[in-house]
C-alpha cells in the first residue's frame, strides 16, 4: 500500500522520478540500522529484553523478530509524520498562510497570496496558461496529505496490535525504540527541515515581489528592484 497518484486532467504530466519516488523509498525501505546486521540494533534489542518480562530461551528468537517488526513500524510512522510536515507546508504556501507576524509589516496585503512551491510545478509539469492551475495543485496536495494520513493510521493500527501482543512491552521500551530511531533519522529530518526553510524563504521573496508590483513601479524602479 502506498500513495496513489491519479489526477484526471489531460493537461497534467506527473514526473514521479524525484519527490514522490524519494518519499516512497524512505517509507518502504528497511534502513541498515534496523537490520539484524546492525550491532547498535542488536544492542538495543538486548537492552529491551532485559527490561521485558519474557526471558525464556524458547521465546528468544520470536521476541527479537517481534521487536524488530515493532521498530520497523515505528520507523514508518516517524517518516510519514516527517513528510506530513513537508506537505502541510506545501499546502500552506498554496493557501497563502506562510507569512509570519514579524513579516506582516513588510507585506501588508499578501497574507492570502497563493504561491505554490517550485517542487510542485516541477512535479506536475502543467501546461502553460492552465486556467485550473490553482485547483489542480490544491487537489494534488490535499490528496497526498489524505493518503499519508490514511497510511499512517494503517501502520499505527498494526503497531498497536504488535505492541499489545508483546508480553512485557512497556512505555520505557517504547521510548527506547523511538529514541534509537530518532537518533538515526536525524539526517532525513534535517533534510526535510531544510526544504521547509527554503519554501518559507521562496514564498517570502515572491510575496515581496508581488507586493512591490502592486504599487505600480515605473520601468526604472523595476530595473532597480529586479536587476
């Protein structure tokens, strides 16, 4: 199960080679730090088994497999939540909701300007002068957020079942797994946060330009402002 892409528009050409493909890979992959080959993962499993109530030798292998499944599902929830943050930023940009209070003095009337990020324009490759551009972007982003939310709920349900069926599973064990994954997920989180910062920056610059042109500058002023 993954995010489906189906826009009923003859003027839309979706390039799935980058943004969506990267997201799909991140969610579906098994990172090295969650494999049996990882010494840090084996150490975490060992520490968890010391905390759990099931220490019988006969359950040892089964416990390891169950804990690994719990860790993988936890990883997927964290990755999806990270991408939800990114796609929510796309949506806010398109709805004109990215201007923060400290910027309001510079942009007096631009808080509702719809500016869809460049990544979406590259992804969808709409035909020029498409009169439904805003509607298509809005539908596309809302669909991705809906699909992410649906997938997250499915995985969270699986995770709850696994955790409830694991004898000795406690809040402490859950925190250990989440902390371990959080530490190893730092690179992806930093990458997404950087993308979000760029979206905010680009939105602010483009909104300032739109605000400037609303003031009807003459040709000389335009050359000065846009060298």
